[in-house]
């Protein structure tokens, strides 16, 4: 589930992930992996930067920079490659 918000004239995207999936299985391991990946990709122009992470009683919330334009898959399809530095 996703959402967008504006705080102090800056747009953010929020990804809200339930702590348990539809089968009642914990999503903690997946969230930990996603946080590690986002940390490693910090600074990549094609990936939204993670700004903040929150944990509520029933959800995890990842707040990310809000980017306009295409998603990563569309860029890959159009360019057929991504240049990394």
C-alpha cells in the first residue's frame, strides 16, 4: 500500500506494509532486507531514497523521497540498460 504526502512544501512517498501478510506470516525479514537494499542504493539516481522508517503496532512505514516520472522497470525497458558508477 502506498501514499504520498507533502510536509513543509516537500513531497514524500510512504510505503505502508502490514507486519503480517495475508496468511498471518511475519513480514519482518522482508522489511529488514528492503531496508538493507535501500541503504546500499542510497545515491542511485534511479532509486527513491529512504528518508525515514517507522514501526507502528500493525504496520511498518517506509518514507521515501517522492520522484516523478517513470518507474525503474519502464526505464530499463526503454533504455535496455542502466549505467552505474
